[in-house]
């Protein structure tokens, strides 16, 4: 049952506000020090080899997920999970500041090496925030409010990204390197402030000494996947929802193939930021009612938009596709925002205590592997053209609609 505001524990209200601000500030960093947008433009403008640009997304995505199961045994021995999040946020601040410094001092291959190494470090610290954030939210926020709090934090980060995107569009191209470096320094400051805000969360800490895990992290991960049917189903569904995460690059490529340009840095940030602002709060509120439904609808919208864009590229005139592709790009980002908020809400709601920690760590490590595999398969399919890759991803997403609907409904349901 949803908790009405007048019955909310004042301490929970205090924690909710700080959770929104700290995660929103972290979202600002995520939106700006982004492997899909700002960093590729930075390396390209500095003349770095394309090899380093190609490494950015795999390093950022898999680097933030793969280590989580390995961190789980250590995390479960810690009475305070808040401290782990603070370490992760400060680590990201330092890594981002060093990326900004490298942007000012280096160029070409040396900059490519520095950025990829520092991005790998940032991703590892991000994994600490990811695993600890669900724990702290589960300990401090009651079921029925978690989705909207995650959604508001997402919207806050998106609003800043939207403002930055509008500024870059006004500035025009090429964007000077010193401006990109300044934005990265601002992101580093946002992560540092986020750590300070998160420190003020009133986290209940058990007086009992944590026992930790009695098996290796890999054995625990594999045992969860093979022996826990609800967890296994969630991982499979999450794999099928990669449609919205992997398709945006192919949308841009297909747009270029038919003579349009969606590659402006400002335009990317505007689309991503607007999707977070619009989709964050709405999907958060909806996720508190049924997060599995939001995942299903997000996969459905994303898949249908992809099929529509492929059809438009082949059968509609350029005058129509000139506005359809930007709209489609935004809608896929909107669906991705909804899927992200819903899956975060779902995994926090589906378990309690250290079981939640094990679920989060194991799921994200498995997803790091699956992301690389699905990305590789879609890359092979893309040899037949961007349209083929988009149709493949849409088909995966359509299966995800049905699979998500079969998940157990773990979210709070209003009376």
C-alpha cells in the first residue's frame, strides 16, 4: 500500500530529499562525462585514434557492472553501506577531474590512453555506487516511494543535461576543447558535492556484526542464476530490454545513411536530458505501482519506434524522415529512461537486506557479460546494414514485452 505523505516518517522524508539530490548530482556527472556523447567528441576533436573512441562505451558500461559481484562479499561485511557510496562518488570525482586535466594538457594518442584508463577507474568507482545505492535506498525508503524518488533524481540530472545541450547548440560547432574540459570539471564537482549530501542520509546501521558470504563471489552468482528462478527470470528480462540501450548508435548511423545529421553534441544532450526530465518522474510514479509493467511498456515502445524508423527510412521521402528521426531518437531515449527507472525499482523491491545486495551484484555482473555478447552479435548483424541491426534489436525487445509481463509483481499496489 502506498504511504500517504502525512504518514511518512520525518526521517524517511529527510532521507528521500537527500537521496534525490545526491543521485541527481551523480546523474549530472553521468550525463556529461558520457561515453556516448562528450568523451567521443573530446577525443575526436583532439585527433585521438578511432580505436580509443571505440573502447569508450564498452569500458564505461561493462566496467561499471562486471566488478559488482566480486565486490559483494566485501560489501556484505560492512555495517554501513552509505560509506561505500561516498567512496564511489569521491572516486568518480577524482577520475573526472583528471580527465578534464588531461583534456587541457594532452592530445591525439596520449589523450586517448589517458581518457580510457581514467574512464575505466571511474567505471569501477561507479560500480560501488550502484551496488550501495540500492542497499541504502532499501534501508531508508519504504516500498511504494522508491520509484518516484529514483525518477526525480533521474529528472534532476536530465534537466542539467538539457540546459548544457541547449548551451552547446547555441554555441555552435566546433565546440572548443576548453569548454568540454570545463564541463567535465563541473561534473567532478557535482560528484564531490553528491558525496557530501549522501553523507547526511540517516542510515540505520545494524548492531550485529555482518556475517558476509560463505562462498566465493562467482559461486554465489552462478548459484543465484541457476537455483533462484525469480532472479534468473529478472536477468533474462533485463537482457531482453537492452533494445533501448544499444539501438541509439544505429539510429544515428541509419540517419546518416539516408542523408541526415543527428550527430551534434548539443542535440544528443538535449534528447538525453529531455527524455530524463519527461520520463524520470512519470516512470518513477508508475514503477511504484508496477515496475514490471513499465519495463514491458518501455521495451514495447522502443521496439515499435525502431521498426517504424526502419520502415520510414526505406519508404518515406526525406522531408518526412528529416523530422521523424529526431522524434524517434527522443522516443527511444524516453523508453530507455523508463526501463532504467523501472528495473532499478524492481530489484530494490524484490528482496531485502544482504539478499538484495547479492541480487544487485550478481545481476549487474551477469549483465556486463551479456551486454558485451549482445553488443557483439548486433555488431555482426550490423554488417548487413544499420536497418538489420535495428530490426534485430527490435525483435529482442518484442520478446522482452512478454517476458517482463511474466515477472512476479513485487511493487507496492495502491489500495
